[in-house]
C-alpha cells in the first residue's frame, strides 16, 4: 500500500490540492519528488489521507463532496479525511515521523527552505504560475510545493476628486508618498484622510503580513528570528561609568513596558542590559523596569550615581 500511495500522490496531489479547501501541500510519501499526473488517471489505485483543520467540513459532509468530485477523475482512488482540532500542534508532532498524511495544510513551523525535505513538488514555478495565482509563497528553487486554497488582495479605495482638491494627481507608489498625500488631504480639504476599522484589530494584519510588525523598527522581526531572545546581554554598546544620551534613549525605547493588561509583543527584545554606573548583571538594566510605567525619555547626557536608580528615572 505504501507503493500504491506513492503512485496516487504523484498522480493526484495537484488536483486534490485545489479541490479540497484544506489542502495546500503534499504528504510524506513522495517527499522531494515531483508530482506528475499519469497518462490514464483511471488506472491509478490506492488510498490517500488528507489532514485538515476544518473538522466542521468533515462533519457536515462537505469534504465527502470534494472527494466525490475528485473520484470522477480518479475512480480507483479512495480519499480519507483526518480532521484535527489542534491542527498545528498535532501536525508538528507528526512531522517528526512518517505519518503526516499525503495531503495537508503546510504548518507554519516548517520553514520555506525545508519544503523539499517534507513535500513533493507540484511542478515548476513557470508551469503552476501560468495556471494559478499566489504560487510564489510556496516556491523553492523554482519548484512549487504548495498551492494556496484562497487568496486575498487588499487595497485602498480613494476619492479622486478629494485627492485632486488636495493637489495630489498621481496615486502614490510608496508608503512615504501615501502618507504625504493623506497629510495633504487633511490640510487642504474637509474630508477624512483615512478611514479604517482598526478598532476590530484584524485589519492591522494587512500591514503586519507585509512588515512583520507594526512599528518603526523594520528589522525587529529579523533580529528575533536570527538571534537568541532569552540571552542576557547589554543593549548599550558598553558598560561605561556614565551613560550617553544615545544609549539612554535607545534603552528607554527598547525596555519600556507594553500597555497595561496586554502581554509583551514579540517585537520587544527580551534582553537585559546594565544600569548606568554599574557593571552588567542579571538584576540591572538600562532604562525603566517593565513592571513600572514608562517615564519621560531622558534628554540629557548626565548620568546619575548607581544608587539613584535607573538612567531614565526622571519623572
């Protein structure tokens, strides 16, 4: 059956991945190989297992409808759906074995560069890109290892008349130009420059999906991924007897606490740094302890004595 599964996967994965809303990748049976449709689908025999987080669609029979449509092209193939309530957690465990299905949603824990280690290629970027959209997200070395079941392309709807009244005649192509245009609308017209439902929180993902985080530091996410977030190391360049303005200001920016009642954001580095005027140690840090409200950032280069508290202790 294992060999049959290989043949079924190679011949049917590309079709099934588009029919079933939960399928964007390939399973363990042909990892590293290319999935190519057979000359005669009716000759393919065997069983394939689809892992899905959509337990509701398994229970209400929707997945059976997908399988029925698939069987019209591959009558000798039986499709079984394995609905998982804790999809990400369970699949992460299964990925350490050979039992992670034949078709599955690619879990976030798998790095893109490792797709060839676990999944079969659906074809080249040129082949798949000519038929389907959003193939870039699962392409490694020119080969596509997954197909997005859905795609969302957000955008802005703007009033040409209002922007024209503000003196903006060409649509901005960069964030800086976009912001400049909004400022012009605000200062030169009575219109609301920008309206969104950020209060519902989820629209913020339209920005974080691109930038990785909502903030001024575009490299924060990269540093967290590449470095050790739990390392105890100075944020300041060196533990000198007296802090400099730049060091103190940087420490205040990095160590100020998140809003009350909310957990720390991943963009807050979990590093400790020395208090001004003292040697580095696990109990000292530049800036304000996270358990206290953030004070006004320091504006001078003067350094308090070690006994006077933190560098940004001015109220």
